[in-house]
């Protein structure tokens, strides 16, 4: 699966295969690829999962069981752009389960990976050349955890 170009490598502490299966179960156009296992050379126990290649929503990833030395933080995150509120609700629920909800559509999943679940059209509203429309939308967004597209559209329209 991973041979050329770019892919995102995610460092886990023994949960790479579990996480890959979790992400594949959430996103369409997803699959598990090759699974590499540690051999007698280590550093993990021989036969245990070293890496797992997977695609989630058509994006390539490699999960590596590298140990506890490094953990996820908000400096790197993923944005999920959704067509409608049903998709926002689906991804928000599935990704935040066992994790934590944050402001403005941000969340951390149960592995500590940060995500922002974004409804269609929001970015256009936030960067609208009309500063009042952008301001109203931004102010309403700041008061939300999971983003509510209807409320954001109302703010944008000045309702």
C-alpha cells in the first residue's frame, strides 16, 4: 500500500493495530493494508505488531508501535470536512467516543489524536469578505463544541 509519495505515520504505544481498525470502521473508503511484525531483532517482542498500514477516507497512514516515548498533541491534527450535519454528528460521535470534546469542533479521540469535524461551508463563512458575517459566525462557533451547521448559518445570515 505505501510505496511512494507521502503518508502520515502515527506513533502508538502498543495500540497501532487497534487504532487502525477503529479508524477503518469509522471512515468510508478505508482498509487495512500490510502488517509488519517485530522479529527476534526487536525492539518489540517477536511476532508483535510493529507497523500497520491503513487507509482512512482514502488517506494513507502507517501506525507504528514505537513505545511510550512520544505522545500525540494538538500541534498535529486532522480535519474532517463533512457534507452535512448527519456526517458531522457521525464523525463527532465516533471519534470522540472514549476521548474528549473541545471547543470549535475540536476533539481528541481515545488514542489522543486531535481532530476537527467541520461542516460544509463553514470555512467560506469564516473568511467571508463581509466582516460582520464572518464575525457573527466566528462568535457563534466559539460557543460550540460539536459544530451545529444550522446555528452557524443563522449567525452568518444575521438571524
